[in-house]
C-alpha cells in the first residue's frame, strides 16, 4: 500500500517512513502543503498521514482541497482518499474541527506506532469496502495485521513486496490492474524499479499459492477473479 506522510519535522517524518517501510508499506514524505498537493495530483496514494502545523500553511487547508468533489472521474487526487490527521493539537475542539473537515481519523502526538498502524489498517479496510479484518479467497486466508498467509491451513512465507502485491490484487478482485498501476502502489519515489519487477513478484506468488490464482490479461495487466475458480 502507498502512504503519503505530510510532516515538516524531519525527525518524525524519517522515523515514520523507516518504521512503516519495515512493516511493508511504500512510503513517501512531503514537508509542506505545496509539495504534498503536487504529490497527490501526480500519483495515487492509498492513505495520507497529515500533520496540521506545516511550514507553508495549515494541513487543514490541504484536507479541504483533497475533499473538494468538483473533479472529473479518475482525476487526482481522489476526494475519497483516506486521511488520518496526526498532530500535537489535543483539544476536543481541534479534533471535532478536523473530523468535520473530512478527516477519517485523528491521532494526537506522541502516539504509539502499533496504534497508528492499527488505525491505518482500519481506514484501508474501510476504503476497500471490507468490514472483516481477514481476506478470504478460496483456500487462502490473509491476515494484514499479522502479515500472514494460510493456504489450505498451511502457512506460506511471502516476501514483503509479494505480500503487498497479493493484498492489492485481493482488494481489487475482478478488476484488472496494469503493471504501471501496481508499480505506483508498491514502490515509493526512492525505489529503483526493475522493468520486470512486477512480473517476477507475480511469478513467485503463482509458485507459492497456485498457478490459477492470478490471471493475466495479455497486454493489459493482472487480476484475481472475484470467486475462486476451484
């Protein structure tokens, strides 16, 4: 999943980026309203972690711009992108204001990183239209919190990017995703992406989880069918 951290405290931003990348997320960092807006207009993000006190303005103004609905379908940024405010402003009035402006959650600094990730998973689950914490597809059971995969009751070890790719395809069951779309959700700006990186991850997933799981639409992309073909 691709996360945008909007935070002008370099220490906090780098700490978040490092920690979340270790947990399997692709994370980019912006330190200003202007750079964050440019990033959101250029690439899709699954979730925004937004500080309010930024060097060139208030993060609340960025939130309002994200939530403006007067955009063409498919135009970035998507007004439905989940936004979690993370700020030192701890007054009840601040929380109410942030939520009323369109934030999906509000977390006061300092916070526990495990709690942050739990809130992130809840928002990502909700944005995918899913209530249950587990993803079940045929004989597969995927637990995003534990980052575990069971196939017919047996544990399967996946590399972090393999797990991230499996989650993306399962969350988008029935919809074909191109290589470019998958790369945009799996890698951040600093990653060096090989021309066949996605194909390699798909090959490994098929070897570990069965050849019939991921389908190829030649010249278009990959998808997992809505229902298990077996």
